[in-house]
């Protein structure tokens, strides 16, 4: 019911990250690359959506960095991805939209550099925390 108010679709496994976009582009890019590489090689990748908070950067700038990361990843790893996770930039959502979204999230992937303000604002501490190193252990039948 509430999820209809969200400007994007969710899948079976919905994960979120809160990058600190104020860090140098290379730092943000490397963190995004590590997360996305883990997702595109995950056995359940076709059932996954990665939501990326971009509340402290314009959608255009975030999109440019993200596009560059994905292109680099595809060129470097020569990944042939038949099924891929959905990747969605989550800009300014209302408090009601966040309230609808948070219960739908299976995990928050911890980054080294995170946007603490966004995390506090959306009360993200209710989202199960996933370390990137443990992401490969998470499959649809193991995520609570």
C-alpha cells in the first residue's frame, strides 16, 4: 500500500548504501565499484535492487560517477552479466516515503565513508547491517 508512493520499484532483495559524496570522486567510485562488483557476481543478482542514497549530491553528478563506475567495472572485469541487479538513485524522499521503504529493505551495506547525516535523518539503524565481505553469503533464502 505505502510502497506505491515510492518513485521506483522494489525487488525481492532490496539493499541500500549511503555513500559520502563529499569525499573525493575516486574514493566514492572505488566504494561503489566494490559494492556493485559484489552484486553483479552474486547468484541472486536478478532478484536484487541496490538503492543508493544521493541526498547530498545532484542526481546528475551521482549518475555521472555511477555510470563511470559501471563502465570501468565492465571493462576491467570483462563481466558478462545476463541478469543484473537494479541500481536506483534515491534522492530526496519524504519522511512518509522513507517510512514505507525501510521495512522493505533487507540490508544496509556498510561503507567506509558514509553520509552520517542521511543515515540519522532516515533512522537507518532499523535496517539490518551487512558488511560487504559477508554479502556473498546473503541469498534470498538466508536474508531475514
